[in-house]
C-alpha cells in the first residue's frame, strides 16, 4: 500500500519523484500565452503540448495571502482563515496585517509532509508570506527579500546568497522573483534535495507590464529557463498563480478609482463607517493599495440602504452582505465586513483620496482583487489523469494534481 498524508479532508500520495509547486504572482493566462507565441518560452511551449495545460479559478479576494495559503492547504479561506493581506480584527479593534500564523485555522500540506518525514523546502519572494507558509513546517524556509539574514535556527539554512550566486535583490524588482527560481534550482541540486518544494514569486512585473510586452516576455523567458532546469532535475512541476491582473484605467490611462470611504462619509457622516482594503501590505508602491475588493463595516441600521446605494456606483460589479459573501466565496464570515464590494474589470476601490499615494506609479495602474482576476493557469509537466467529470478546477488543486494525478 502506498504511503499517504491526509490534511484538511484531502489525502495526498507520497511523491515518487520530487514535486515542485510554483505560484507565479499575478500571472493571468495571457502572460504565458503571449510569451509562448513570441518564442520566449520554449520549455513551456513543449510542456503545454506534452503535459497538461489547464485553467483554474483562484480564491476571491484575488490577493496574495489568501491564495498562497489556499494552495498550500488545499482548501479555501473558509477553512484556513486567511481572507486578505490585511483585515480589521474585531476582537483587538485594530486594522492589522494578516501575516501572523495565529490567524491560520488549519495546518498546511507542507507541514504535514515534513512532520511525516519528507524533505520540504519553501522559497518565497517577500518575507510577509514566509511565516505563514512555514508554520509548523520542518525544513528550509526563507524569502528572497531577506535571504542575507537566513539562519539555521530560523530558516534551516544559511549562506543563501553564496548558494544562489546572486546579490540580494531589491524588493521592487524582477530579480526578486528570479532569486526565488535560482534558489529553487540550487536546492534541487543538493545531495539531499527536497521531496517537495514550494516557490512563490512577486507580481512586480505584472503590475507594471501587460501580457505580450517586451518586459513581460523577458521575465517569462527567465522563468522558462529555470523551469527547464527543474524539469531536468526530474521534478513533477505544477505551475499556477495566486491571481490574474488587469489594467485599472480609463482610455487615457488615468486610474479609475472609487474612493468608497469618502463616498460613505459624505452620505452617512464621518466616522460612521469603516472601509477595509484587503490588498494592503507593506509593498504598495506599484499599486497604491488599490484593488478591486473591499469590505465595509457600518451600523446595522445603515446596512441595507448602503448596500443598495453602493451597488449603484458606476464601476461596481457585485455588492453583497457578509453572509452571502461567505457562502459564495468560501470566506470566513467572522473576518469580513458587513458588506463586501467588488468592482469591475477596469476599476479599483480606495478609501479616501488623502490616504492613497500614487506618486510611485511610473506606469498605468494595473491591479487585482476581484472576480475579473479569478482565472489563472494550472500547468503541469506531466499528463493529469482521473479528473472527475465537471470538476471545477481551483489553483489550490495544484498539490492534488501533482501528487495524486501526475506521478
């Protein structure tokens, strides 16, 4: 009988070959499609023909933390509890980053396999994800952002810059993601290489450059070279994304923003409502903390009227109450506002004009968060077998496909 690990209601087979799951931040399907057309991704072009090229739905809100945690738990936020990069903690009466493991409500596939004796490693671009991804995991876990500070005690590895052979990259650079891939290749070349490796990049390029542009194609060409090296090391590779990306501008390239806190203050009065933007994180230069998903807290007496009125704002796509949002989007109801607002494909939601600094934007605004960024690639370098008929593929099926259906 083959060895298995069961976690969060799903059973995974022990890897027969090393398994690498890659989350390419912000990678809507058009990025790889255009790069393949341009001849920039020869390995991936061959892989989509000989392996499996699928399209999946990511978690909404289509942000980094909820989706990375869904991928590594094999479950939606209703199970793991991480429903944004940022939220309002009602118990603490504080707006906080959601990067503390105390907010996790279940274990991860990574931790479960490591505790069962597998060699597991994680490399993520930004340090904000490291503690969540590595929670209770026994093995190597470090970020490209703070690779120079990795220690045996904290990260189970040291001298990372020497191992990878690259200088410490800027957090706002394509090199931050390249460092992740380069580190992954080096780890797979170690005598005791990982049985399971999880790589998670940053969407710096995708926020600045549309699919098919020279800059985007160069980035994906870089990625193709490292993926080819991982393939040559004998790994089963599953490539997906945490969310897509869209231009959030008008025809002239000006950002299309609904400043929802200003709108509510004008109608209900100051301090009567609270708008939370779950896209918020420490790295806002390239998106100004503007995304297509927001939650609103307000007095019960104002909720029904506000919901109806917000739904009429031009650029809003879906405005629903907490219970409907929790059920439809598989989110933890106790960590949502009273109202959930989702804007359309080319519109973002802000709080107040005074609270968003767009001076760092050196390209037309591109962002994510809503239903319009839900479609993501799910590509494997093996044929996938045994998918149930009519199964709705999710990005958090990546480990199931790699371990159970592509070995």
